C-alpha cells in the first residue's frame, strides 16, 4: 500500500466530521508568505541538486505536510460539491 493510499484511508473519516464552513476554510488554506518563500527556495535548490542534508530533510517534511493538506482539501472540496446549492 502506498503512503498516499494509507493517508486517504486514515484521513477518510475526517471528512465526515466537517461542516460546510470548516470545509470552505480548509479549501482556502495556504502557506503564509514566509513559509512559501522557504519552500520555493528549497524547491529551487532541489531542482538544482544543491540541497544540504538538513535542507533536504526540511524540504521532505514540507512536502509530506502539504501532501496531507492536499488530501484534506480534496475531501473538503468533495463535501462542498455534494452540498445542496442555495
């Protein structure tokens, strides 16, 4: 089983706890400018092949964290798409 499949399975029940308001807030989540700048800098260094071991560890942690956020946002979007239109 892949990490993505495990995350989907574990986080699946999370969506059942969401209200429409909470789902909208999750969909709107974005990294703050300072964090986004750090991620962008690490991504550029990763593409250039110049990450230090410490930077690589940080970058992998950011990627893993944002993978979870992306799954939660996907679940939230699905919930919102199933809401009756008002």
